[in-house]
RNA sequence: GGGCGCAUAGCUCAGUCGGUUAGAGCACCUGCCUUACAAGCAGGGGGUCAUAGGUUCGAGUCCUACUGCGCCCACCA
């Protein structure tokens, strides 16, 4: 084995083995509990970015954990057709050839789109594999595949028949860039600096006038009323009267509506029901008509008279000039307001009246709210439930038709003869109402999110009643960023409750956004994105995964740092070398015949492991300590994973492997390992092997590649670590007393090391040590000479009880369980020694003061748990004993 | 306007049920190429846990207020 770990050589090879073996495949199995995660389907246009990397790392950790834990764990992968995004790409590609959608027509366009999907749709799938994702690729789905298509069409029809999907002429958001309607959440509001124009509308006979304020003067062309508040004394008398729109010279009436804020502007509002959602509602209430003055592609239409054909901005400029010229512009003031933009293309979104399909949300939202309220679905972290409720409780109808070609075509058929609309899965041969033949299908497609909302059941077989659907639905877990709770999670819950009558998943695990090192969102326009594939190439998928999940709280944003990935890479190397060390002692190289690794154990369940038997009769202090600690880390990691504290869990594994196993156990195993006692050697090898195996298993969900790679090198290991079973605590290895003793020994070793550093004892210099253990620690310390030798450079340990034998130029080491003296001869520096002792006295004294204060407090003594009080007492006693020794020492120094 | 989050070491962040002397990584200082690992080892410095109150025997942790950032929703034209 090399001295350093080579992720490049290992990762692709290991993934190939996994894929070929079928370990990721899950089938309904009545003997096992199901566990299922459906992947948030990445867009076929997409390339793996840090958001995917994080999202899929979390899912893979959970799936691998559950798989090892005996669940039939299905991670169901797939991709999303991404209607708008993909169509934009195809249009762009065609533009390079100099052709447009209209040139090729619908059929040809769709051919191109499917072809495009064939070429690029698999790209992100391969990138997910690079990350180590253990998806069941045999079950890969696509939102526009045959099954998903059937699900979408059926749900649309069923909802239509229930009156929950309807067609209506209503105010919608229109993106002039995408040339399509958008739903409300597809509009992002951004603040822009603009102006507020005050415009005067005169009475036909000039007997009075009323001034309104507007941020969008071009919409004056579509004005059909001026509204005032019914209680506004200033305008009460004017309600019902007419005014003339300046420039346009059209008469409109003054209406009263409570929507108007008296305090804002002039307290009078121009009403443009055709292009403003609030005005639309005022129009509905007051019976004022709507006039559309914009075209679909962002120009003024024929209703704009002399301004027709201009873009909206050109019109604004021209119209303001005309107002000025006509003397109707009262004043202009700077004004910052929010402008809606398309979340896909960034174009300013226009609101306009249009014939579209909608989902009636209020009745559907009810059960979707209820199921979260009563705990049927839990959000982790819980605070996101509030976000969800807030949105759901104020839900508005969802515009689902898109004026695009790439997507699920709306199964509605129009009769041009009688106007009847027929909604069914295939084209009716003739109109069911009037018998007219030659119906016309709706040209539009459905919002992408309409189909992804069915993902948890459409992928499991719906509308068919499949075994998978019965076994895996409701799914267990949905992992996603908080930014798509509305887009996706809410819709899935709505459809799950409506279509399946059951919640689609038990838990929603919400994570944050991966930002750049400066805390900015990664974006194409900023060019600050980090390519996960580059990170994997440089440091390995394991390192990337580990860096993404450690050191941040669930649900909060994080920053990407190369240093963090590097440090995870260092951890890989650490594990690799620890394993290499163990394998050098137990592996084929060390024991070609496999016979000298321990006695056969007849009770061993895995016959392959019989050569590596831990022999309790040979337990030393360090063995008991590491096994006890192993129990602890198994408990903690399991608890953390069950509570979805993945970062904490990973940290625990890291600390155990590095700080306990590598820093202490391996070092302390060496004397016995290199000793002469064959039985003892075999036993230590067995412990090393056991702890290594358990560590790798604990590590596997987080760092699947290196844990699998190393595991497979271990003699007697199973075929794959994925089938090795999640570690469980072994109560035979509960050693509280020995763990305490070991920790005291570690404390002493640290104290000696500290002394050596402070007294400038050269590392190579071996020292002698006169050791006086506290009662109860005599045996342990007298047996620990090998450890003091190896870890603290102590050549010879003399256990003694009489201080008279201590030479003058020895330094003292005071630790809670022992006092020690190291004769340093010419290295002895009395002044330094005095400083050390005095420093230590100050520290211990403050500790004593603190403990005494606590113990004097009657409230503490009465109310604190007995264990806490006892700990405090023990500490105090220990410190008082130490203090006494320190004082004696100081005395002796003169 | 409504809601949410954050503030802890020079930097980026953890901190589970309120309970030892508040931790990690990186950075910094000192010393080591010790035969698993220099991508390493050992030792060290560095904190009034934003501020002010409160609850409690005990608060980084719970409550209230306040300050400063950030985000989401709503849209007073």
C-alpha cells in the first residue's frame, strides 16, 4: 500500500463495483421495514452544482445508514423535464442555427427537445454517481416518461372533474422573455429606483380635477377608473362623476373602494384592471371594465393608439412627455419600488388578463395544512413549518398553463363550433355536445411543478396499484433546500393528500444554501460558483461530502472553503494510514498463512473472522478504554443520525478515529504489538482490527468510498461494508472504572509532555521518573511504564512513596492521580521550575475557589442533582490534594 | 407591514435535556522527518459567548427588551 491515499484510483473503481453488484437495488420485502427517499429530480439542463452536492450527500448518508441498519432502503432517482428551462435551451440552440420555434413547428421542436434530452439528460446522472450516490438506478425515472405522463394526465382530469382545475380569464403574471404565463411564486421582486408621477385628471367641463400618483404611467392608457376611499372626505362628493384621462381623452368614472389608502400619494388611485392585480379586483368589485394595452412580447398594442408598437419603456417616456406637454403632469418624485422579474430569465414580468388554467388551491390546502399540524409530516428543522403554514394559509390559485411546447400538453379539447371544452385523456372524435368533428387540443403545456408535485407516487407506479407503491408509499424522507419549499414540497403534500389520500413523506429535511467564501450566493453572473466535480477531482468525493456536512447547523446556509475540503482530505489520509498500520499487522502481508492472528472462537458468528479473536483474558487498560469509547461513539452517532444531526454525527466519528484511536490507542498498542508475547500480539491485532472495522462502518455513510475501499482490504471482511451491518454497542465492553484510570494515565502523560516542552527537554532525551500514585492508582501506574516510555520519553519509572529519595534538581509533575518527579540534572532550571509551580498553584487555587463557592451555596446543595454535587466534591478534593503538593514543592524549591 | 434566522477565538463555524475549566478546522508561536501518516506528531497563545434586564442553585443554552446584519412573504398606486 502507498503511503498516501489516492482517491482518484479508488473512487471510480469502487463505484463500478457497487453498480455492478446491485447493492443499490431495493425491492418490496415483507421481512424488512421500508425506507424510501425520492430524489429531488435535477433538471435535464442541469449540471451538478454545490446545491446538488449538498442535497444528495445528505440523502446518501441517510440511505446508507438505513440500508446498513436493516431497512429495505430505496433511493429513487430521476430527472425533471424542466419545461421553461429546457425550452429556453432548445430555442437558444436553434437561434444559433438561425431558426425559430415557429420555423420548425411543434412536432419538429419536440423531436429536437427529446434528442436534446437524450444527449444531455444523462449528464447530471453521471455526476451524481461521482458523488457516490447510492441510487437505485434500475428505477430511474423522468417526469415526462410514460408513467409520469399518465399520472399527470389522470390527476389533471380528476381535478377538473372535481372542479379543482378550471379555466378562467384572470389576471396573471406574464414573462415577455419566456412568452408564457407564470405562477405567482415564479416572480421575484427586486427593488428598483424609479419615480412616482403625479397626474391630473380633469372633469370634462374642467369644473374639478383629481390627481393620482403612479409608478407606471404607460398603464394610464389602460385606465378605466379612478378610485378613492369611500370614507375620504376630500373626494366623497366626486364619487360617481367622470374625469377625462389626459392625452388619451377617454372619460372614466370615479369609484369608491376600500382598497385605497387615503394616506398614500394623493389618496386617489388610477385603476387599470387589465394590468394590475389589485386594480383587477377593484374592477371586479365595482364593475369597471378591463382594457389590455400590452402585447405578449412587451409592446403596446392597438388599444394604445399613437403609442402602439412601442416597447413599454419607450411608451413610458413618450407618454410622460405627452402628459407634460398637455400640462397634466403635476410633479415627479424619486421613488423606489419593487419590480417583478422572471425567476428563470430575469425579464421584467408584466401582469395582464389572460385565459389560463388554474388549480383552485383553498380546498386542497386544507388537508395539506392539517397533516403537518397533526404531525403526519414533520419538518426538520421545525421552524420551516411556520414558513409552510404562512404560505399555505394565504394560498392563491395556481396558474398552471404555460405557453410552451416542452411539457405535458393540457388534455383539453375545444369545439370551435359550440365552444364546448372537453377534458379527457385522448382527443374525442367529435364534440360530445354538438357533434362537431375536428376538435382542437389546447396548445399549452403544464407547469413543470405540476408534474414534479406527483413525483413521490408517480415514480412508485401511480396510477397503477403497484407493489412498490403499497410498500414504499408514503416515502420516509424528503431532502431539499428551503428555497423550494413552496415550489415543490407544498405541491407534493397537496397532491399526496388529494390523490393518494396520504401524506407523501414522513419527514421533510430542509437544508440551506452553499455560498461562496464571502457569503455570496453562487451564481453564473457573478462567476463565483465552485464546480463540485473539480473539488471531487482534486480532493475526492469523500472529502467534498465531509466538508459539506460538518461544521454547520441544520437548515442554515454555509460557506464553501477549499481549506475545509483539504482538511477533510487530511482526515482521509489519516484513516488510510491508520488502516494501513492495522493491515500491516493483520493483513496478508503480515500473516501470509493467516494463522497467527489469534485463536479460533467457536462462538464467533462470522466464520471468516475466527482468526481475529479478542481475548478478554488478555485485556489491558487501553483495550478496555478504546472498546468503552467505541460503545460511546456508536451510541452517540446513532442517536445523532436518528435525530438528523448529520454534522454532529460526522464530527463524532472524526474525533473518535483521530483523537482516540489514532492518537492514543494505536500508539499504545505498539509496545505489545512489537513485543514477544505471541498471544498478546494476536489479541491486540484483534482489537485493532475490530475497532477499525467498527470505525469504518460508522464512517461509511459519510465517506462511502474510502470506508469501502479500506474495509475490503481487511481479512475476513464481508463482500461489502454496505452489508456489514450498522455497529451496535457491546455491553461486554462497558468499562467505566478502567476508562477513568486510562484517562488519568493520559492526564499524566500530557503533564509530562507539557513539562518537557516548558523545560526545553530535547525530544530525544529520555528521562527517569519517580512516580507517586494516589491511592487506587498504584497498580495502573506501575503497569504503565511501557506507555510512559513510548509516549512521554520516560526511560525508567520508579514507583516510590518516600519523598526523601527525590533529588534536588528534579522537576515536579502534579496531576490529579499522581505526583511525579523527573531528575533533569544539568537541564534543571530552578527559576523555570518555580514559575511552573506558581502558575499551576494559581490555576488550582482558582478552581478550588470556584468549587468551594458552589458547594457553599445551599441552593446548589439542595437542588442540584446528586451526581453534579458529587462531581464537584470530587474535583474539590482532587484539587486540594494537588494544591498541597504544589505548596510542598514550592517550599522545597526555597 | 408580517414572519424567520444570525451575532461564540484573528477567520469560518459547532455547541444535543440548562450542569466539569465553552470546542473544532484554518491561521499563529515553539519543538520534532519518532519505522501508519510532515496531508503528520507534541506543546502553546488566543473568548466579558452582541448589549441590557429577567427566570434559575446554576444561562452560550430559557424569557423580555434593545442594537446590528441576513433571509422569506406581502406590495401603498
